[in-house]
C-alpha cells in the first residue's frame, strides 16, 4: 500500500449553521488532505448532510469559513463549487429517471462543454467533435463502473443499487478533484455495498480523487476511510484515524448510548 | 496437413493483412484487430515471453474471458513451442491448484485483478509460479508482488527484443512440428482430480478442418466468442477454426452484455449449449406474454403456422402453396423480427451440444428459420465426431460421423471412436489414458448409444450410469438416469433434476425449479412468495411439477426399453444446485454421487415413504464465504403407468 496523501486541500473552519432557533452545526472545524478518503459519520440528525451542503454551497453557513486550494470563502456558490472541481452524489438520488444511463452521465459533462445550446442542437461547428470527445470520457466511466449492459436503459428502470452507481458516474463525469458522497451505500444489500466500496476505492486509487463521504454503516467507514470525523447533535466529538475514533469514549457513548 | 497454429496465423497475415481477425467491444465501440496487427502482437508477445524465460515444451496457463490479447497469448506460447492451458475463469482458487501443480506451471497470463487475486491467494500452494501477466491493469496499481507485470510491459519488452533479434520469432515458429503438443485442456470430471487432455496441433487443426468442410465455412463468417475459452468447444470455434478459416471472432464487452452484443454482431456461425437457447426462448416468451393483445394473437397464430410447416421446410421438403404463403407472411411479421431480436438474422449454421436438447426447444428454433443442428464430441475427441447435415437435424440424435471418424458400438453398448482428432493422452496419467484409449486406436467415450437405421448416432446415457431396478414390480428393468432427467428438464419450469433408481426398487427424483419461469408462473396466478426456498415449497408448485412428472411417466410407459424408469416419488429442492457447492461440474452437469451423499437424508426419505424431511445445507457464496440454508421439504408421490406393451 503506497498511497500518497498530500497537503490539505479543503479546510473547514469554525462552521456554524442555524435554521432559526435550531443549531444544525456548531463550530465545526476539520480538514481534508489531497488523495485521502475522509468520512463524516454520526447518528441520525447529527448534521452530516448539512455539513456537506455547506461545502457544496447549498447552505450558507452562519459563521465560519471554508478554504479550498488556498482560497477562502465565507460561503460557497454551487456553480462555482462545481467549476472548481468539487462534485457530489445525493442521498436520495437526483437522476433524470426517463433518460438513459448514457445521457444522465453525459449531463455531468455539461460544465465542460464549450459550444452553446444552438450549436449543440444542430450539431454544427465544433459541437460534433466536442460531443464525440465527451462521449469517449463518458464511455470510460461506463466501463469503469461496469454498467455497459445498461448504457441505453432508462435510469428509472434500473434497480436502486445500479441507480446509485449511475449517480456516482455522473459525479465522476465532472472529473472532480474532490468527490462528496452522501450515503453512497444507504439502502443497499451486502453485495451492492461491497461493489460500491470497491468503486470508491478504485476512484480514489485510479484517478487520485479526494473523497469525502457520509456513511451510516460503521463497518464500511472503518474499512475504507483514512480519517474519520464524528458529529453528534451538530458538534464534532471525534476526529482521527478509524482506530482512534473507534476507541474514543465520546463516540462510543454517542453510538451505543451510556447509562446516566 | 502439415501445419501449426502460428503458421496459420502468419499465412493469414501475409495473404490478407488488413482483413479483420478479431473485434472487441470497448468503450461502446467495436475495435478491430487486423491479421497483420494480430501477427505483430503475437510476435512481440512471444519475444517478451522468451525473454522472461518461457521454454519449449513448458506449460503456460491463460485465465480469463474471451479477450484478443489472451488469444494472442496462446499463439505466442505456441510460437515458442510452449503449451497453453486455458483454465476456467470462474473456477475458485483451490480448483486451480491441481492443474497448476500437475503441469508445473511457472507462467500465468490472466485477464484482470480478480484472476490475479485468485493466483496470489494460492501462490503458497503453487510456489513455482514465477510470472503473472495481466491484461487489464485496473485496481492493480498498488500491487507489488514479485513476478507480477502487465501485458503492456511484456509487449514493450518484446518489441525491443524483436528489433534487436529480427529473425528470432520466425526461427522459433519454424522449429515446430505439426505433431508437437499444441494445447492442453483440463476436463472438469465428475469425480476425482481433473485430467489434462493433451492435443497436438494436428489433432485440433484436423478436426477444425473436418467441421469447416462439413458446413462449408469460409473466411466471411462472424462468430461471437462468449463461452469460457477453457472449454474445448469455445476453443475450437474461436481459435482452431478461426485460424483454419480466417473468419472474424467477436469478443463481447462483458458477460452482462452478451445478448446486446449478439444482436449487434449478428453472427453467421453460432454455438450455444441448450441452456442458452432455452434462456433466450424463455425471455422471449415472458416478454410476449406481456405484449398487447393484437401482437400476442399474431405471435401465437404464426407460431402455430411455424410449428406446422417450419421444420418440414427446414428439412428441405415441400410444404405446398398454402404453406409457403402462410410461412412467408409469418416470416415477414413474426419470424424475421424475432430472429433479429435474438441476434440470429444472419445465422447460417448454429450448433448445440454438451447436453440433450428438448424436442420443443429444438424445433422452435428450426421452425422460425434458424438452422440449428446438433453435434457430438468431447474434449478428448477435439469436438467433432458426429454432426447433423443440413436438412437432417433431429432432436433425439446427434448426427452422422464426419470426415475421418470411425464409430463402433461395443458389446456393453458403449460407443467407440477412431479419429485423427483423438487426444494424445492424459497428462502424466498413463493409467487413465490406458482406460480410454486402446492400443489399436479406439477411444472409449463411456457413452451408451447406437447408430439408428439412417446412420445417425443416438445417445442414451453414460455407460457407467445405466443401471437396473432391483426388486419391486419392475425388477431388472433398465434404468437410464440422464434420460429420465433430461425428459424432465425439457419442461421450462424445471431447471435441474437428479434421478436415483439403480439397485433400488423404484425411481425417485430431486428437482430444482427454474426460478424465473416458476416465479413468473406464480406471479400470473397472484401467488405470493418470499424467495426461492419459499416458492419451491408451495403446494401449487408441487402440483405443477407433479403434472410434469406424470407426463414424463406416460411418455416413458410407451418406451419398450425404459418403461421401468418411471418416477414414483419426487421432491423439490430448497436451493439451486450450484457448481460452487460442488453439486454441478463447471459445465453444469449434475454430480449424482456427491449429491446423494450430501443430501443423504432426502434420498432415504424418498425411499422410506416419509412425507416431510428437514435438511440443512452449507452453501458457498461467490466471494468464498459460507453460510447455511435449512428447510423442511415435502415429498410427493407421482402416478405411474402400466407399460403400453404389457397392458395390451
């Protein structure tokens, strides 16, 4: 095992997020290093998805800042985030159900297309060559995720585990530097989970993509992550390698409960 | 013919360098390798392997699915006088230990990470493995095991060597003789260790030629290579005949895309075991049941027309004006589109073998205009022994002896074969060789059968399996388990059957339902079920299976020889018989003896009249973990019929 983990690529400092009187996140700080697999875990309602949404620019944090590749932002803008090379998948899937697998993944290339809508519609000028180049990238992703048999199948007809894979494929189509995965294994059976783990590790390994993932399944997290952040009721209660986190008293009580 | 496989390759490369040799679908596009490219790749690979230390007469294993570079590896090994051994890509690690050690294999060329992991896992038991080359580098970046390298690196090294020693490759090819050992295949075997079947270049090329002449194959054929290359059938169709005829072999994108790729390629020469034809038919039928009323009505009407006229037309006989008209109409509306959908629009010759094919299934394909035929052969005979000529295909025979083959039937009913394609022997196993190959050149097939009045060979069962009923009403009657099993398996609802009866007073069977077909049947009847085990034990399913069993009994009662083999009792198994659990061979044949031991409780329950029996079984999952499945199975009686002969 000779994975090279680089410098800090994403630094989250003192983030707080309030919805009216509800404090979703309180003073959270952690960082993500280049090429690592970083997990955010915590019980239901701990603020995991809120955290991801702050990084992703869906929510604007009430306090704190996020530094990505040396640039510091008090809030992120979704479009800007994507252009900077941060892609994400969604817990409840956000695919175009009536469109084929191929087309869904192709939408992930949207930001990288230069020709305008008019040229694309008529396939004039550079649009045709551009489409071919993008199609090749998409085909490589299809090959990578082993979904060749469903290339032309409408996404809505696929089983859930495969839809999750298409969702991942669309995020990969952006060729991101950082990939945010929101519960990539939720609702999957053991076999599907194993497949997904392998794909996540392969993405990390083959493309050197930094991965930030939220996960419920402790077994999965401990197996594939380099470092883990633990949230509980919007607060950070642990941060470190899987072993450190596993032996952290606070984490144990948050997950297993304590006698008071 | 005095040639070898590498010489055939060089011949095609010089005569028609730009013609396509192989296609592989990758990244959504069919990528073509021409004969010239293929020859260049083989030469570089051979140089690379030589540099890595592969020597003349040494064995090299190839493990993976159908990939151009893996086929090139076999040619490269043969160019150096080394002997390629293709192994089954879905065999578990421990199953590979025996072949690897038996053949003292130092070199392995494999497809991907899965196969690399498998070999690394058993490396301690096979310490002689020095080199593992892989085709697909995915996921292997971090591996730093000694001797592990990509084919890419091997080819690059080989290219350097080839420029430094331009005459080396051709010199090596020249050294080979047609009677040198060309390849070795391990037979799965129902008992004991697998045996390495040794074939010379000549035996394989000779049979490839016989088959090609029989069906007038040309260099214009298109073949889809989708079965394991370790199986001699695939090897003949996509290697020996490929090199003999010079046609195009197409490699599918992945195992999951075979049906899609089949449609895109539209092969002209097609081979599939009966279960593949059955799977295709089942999927068509299920989809047809879901179609609209008009389409369904048209389909059923024209299928009746096809059943009436199709087979006769296929046999080249006249079907009259009305027949021609209706058939032409049906062809336009139903058969043509259906063939297209099955990927069989261009099929000129299609073969099935390996197992008996159901008469309904067989005539279905022939009736819609697919020239489906049967052949008879085995690993030991390099496939081609008997073939059905066009216009003479029958479901219950396997054809006439092809060029160079002599057949005779021994006193015990065993079929003996003499042919230029016979094995040289079993590797390092003279005792086994002596058992099957007599000094005067006859090969004992261990199949029981006879030549019928038209000179067609008919197979009944394995000689050693043909038994006798002992005691009871049918004392001394002949019992042919496979014959009974096959008759039951011809029903779409039944996937697998194991029959017992030798030295017992009656015949009893254990049945595996076909999950897709029975599941669909249940859904149409609003019959809820929780999974395989639950569905298998439904009383309604027992009723369905009982009907099938009794139909078979009625059929058997009309058979003079086998009326005593009627089935008295049966049960439906709670789990599918699986090769991973050792219940089937890798080619999906039931291992009757092993199953009898494993399910001893069930077999005795069948014979002691119990109505229920509890059973717990270990199962092995694909990733090597084990678990257990338990269930209480019902046992059911079936009606038997008085033999037709006796009743009169």
